[in-house]
């Protein structure tokens, strides 16, 4: 099972990514929280919060397909964040990897994150997830299903999930496009952007 399960609707792809195993540079982790993002206004999933909303250009070209590739960016110019491209080839869509539970290589992840970090927090939050798994900006555009890639993804069976508003976005903030596994301590806390409209007033 691979890219065919990520082809199409970003929310569907987000559900399929929950419970998947992500392996990067000596660390493996189970994905426990994700966020779906669409694309430009003329696409099937218009999404003003997406990096692809204004069309293809520069680093975001990878978001326009094909599915199964990694899109990386820096949050606030500091933290590397990782997305799995979905949608169709030529049609933008992506799923942000928000949190994971480290299942192997905790010692390696701990050295990357620091000795004071508790196991449940090693890959909690998109920047921390990339730090724990050694994902860098240079990984932008790699094929996650290529056995030779430094970061790889293995999808499993679909698992039950919970959904809610996305974290930290000021546009389309009410969409219930954040999904997570219930009862997992690795899931990050919900924080609404102070720049977002009042709940119920944002698409």
C-alpha cells in the first residue's frame, strides 16, 4: 500500500496517514496527529491557509504532485516542518505531520531533542517531529516510498480518529482538518491563532 492511498482528498489522505510508520535517520515513529491542507482557489480544495494557495512557485512546487513526496518548510524561519504530498499530480494537496510516537531509536531522538525531553514529547509538534527524526530542509521533494530515501513512510490499516480545527492558522481556521488518535499523550495541544476570526467566523 502506498501512493494510491494518498491520491485525492487531503482529509482522506490525512486519515490514512494516522497510524503510519515514519522512519528517518535511525528513528521510527507512529504518526498520531496530522493536519490536511488544500490548494489554490481554482482547485478542488481551495484553502487560503495552504502554502499552495497562490499557485506553484519555488519550494512549494512539490505540493502540486505527484503524491507520496515530502514537502518541507521552516515555521517562523526556525523550525523545519514536514508534509506528505497528496492530491493528484498537478493538483496541490498536502498533510502536515504534527506529532508522532517514537517506537524505535528513542536514544537517537533524545540526543537530537535534548536530555530534558520526556519520551511522549520527543516528536510532539511538527518542528519537534522533524528534529527527532532528523528531517531537514534538504529533504524537500524526496519520495517517501523509495527504499533508498533517508525518510520513509509505511502506511497501515485505517484507524479511528478524532477531528477538530487546525492549529495556529489565521485563515480557514474553523475547518476540522486536524485529525489525531484519541488518548495519545504525544498529541499536541490545540492553540488557535490570535489573528484568526472568532470561532464560527472563519471558513
